[in-house]
C-alpha cells in the first residue's frame, strides 16, 4: 500500500493495520499510536454507512405516477418496483415493440433516484466475460487489468452505500449469458449480497473496498434490470440456473387492451375538442388495432413463430403528423410492420403471404 493511502487512513482516524505499520515506521511506539487513535476517532464518511436491505427510503412518488408512457398499467408498474426491491434482479421480457427498453430505462432512474447511479450496458453476440466482469486490455505501452461494468457498478454501490445503484442490461439474451457472467452468476442472488459470499476471480485487479485484488461481491444496494426479446430465434434459452436468480416480468402487445384506442386517439388529436377530428382519429385507431390483432393472432397460432413473436404497440407510439393520421399509419405498416413480417417468414412463404395480406388490410 502506498504511503499516501496510509496517511489518509491516519488522518481519518482509521486504525487499520496499514496505518499502524506506517506510524511504527516513523518510530512511534505502541502507546503513542494508541493515544493518537483515542484522541482522533474515525471520521464518518458515506462509505462507512451500514448497508441495509433498503439503503434508502422508497421514492416520494410511485413509479406509476411518474412513468412517461401508456402501458403497463399502474399496478404492474408498481409491482415491478416491489419485485426489484425484493429479488434485486429482474428481466423484462416480451416481443419486439412492447416497450422493454423504454420501461427499463425509466424504472432504473426512478429506482436509483438519479441517472448518475445507473450503469448501462448492451449485450451482443461478441460480448464476453472480459468485457463484463474483468479482463486484460492494452494501454499506451502496456497491458492492464480493467474492470467491466458489473464490477464498476458494484464498486460504486459499495462506496456509496446510502443510495441504490442499478445495472441496466439491454438485450440480455443476445450474448452467451452463462459465459459472460462466469463465477459472478452466484453473486446475483438476493441472499448472497454480502462480503462473506465473495467469489475469487482468477485475474486480480484493483482491490475492492475493504477487500483484496481477487475477491469480489455484489452489495445489497446494487440492483439489476435486464431486457430480453422473446422473438430472437438465434439465441439459446436462458438456462435454469440463471432463471432462478431473476424475476421475469412479461410485457405484451396492447392492441387487446380496451384503453389502447382511446389513448391513440388522444395521441392523434391532443389539444383539440373538435368532434369531427376525434371521430376521424378514432376510425384510424380502430383500424390499426383491428389489423394488428389479426396479425398477432395468426403469429400466435403459427407453429413456426408463436406468441413470443407478436408485434407490440411501440410501433405506433411515436405520434403522428397533425391531420395525417391515416397516411402516417400506412407508412408504419409499409416501412416497419411488413419488413418485420418478411423477416419472420423468410423460410415460410405461405405464412408470410398470409401475414402480409393481413397487414395490407389496414388500407382498405
């Protein structure tokens, strides 16, 4: 340990072995050292605060009250917070377009209380253990051990114990998850979030607070939110050992929800009470919902696809140009819905023709 660190320990009144050794090297005897630390008790710092299961109180407002979106419903939103608080690791899963990333981002910031306490990473097929946990990386003239986002977030949470911290992982199942996590898999469980459950990494790096260069653990005030696309067929199923450590929350398309059409009408004609405009907007919204219900029903019944490939409502959550709702919706079907359906059915022309026919019915 370098002298400056030992001096800092002494200045803060921390009677560590390093501090005592340093004072001894300066020819202070044991009695003098004892008198110093009696006269200079430890200076309290944020890092000295005890970790509890609830490091901070719940936010003043419920997540459902500050959420900037249409779905999920209020009870589901606040249920996410409760599940994250108890399980410490959740996965939002669902078909494309169900708002997984959008919801996860707002949930992470709301739960942590500040975006600066959210560490975000996106998995992909080339993502590795060395990228996520710890690896060797080239520097200017040498190689050095570098912590990945998992250990960076854990370190910050250990140091700043008075706050919640969130690790947000987008596209969770696009990487080989078991391989990316390695021995850190065992640390995710809610009842393993203490130093005594630390695991020893084969590669040593910067020591954890009050730890050594090899032992790492996840603190109780670090929470994990991940998103998972159920339509990605190139990805192997997440194994059972991993599933046991996460709570899974399903997000589904909203076209069956009775509140979808009124919500979309308000999006179309926000700020106007003109009855004629609202009737025209409602007709377009009904056509969108009807067409998407038929498309998703065919996808759900397909033996090739299934309900995990249904299309979500986020395709229509971007707002529309004033007075051009039908043309805007048609462009969504042509440039976003149909290309996705063609991709789904590249190996099944019959199903593809059926789904494209259903998508074309919007404009009739």
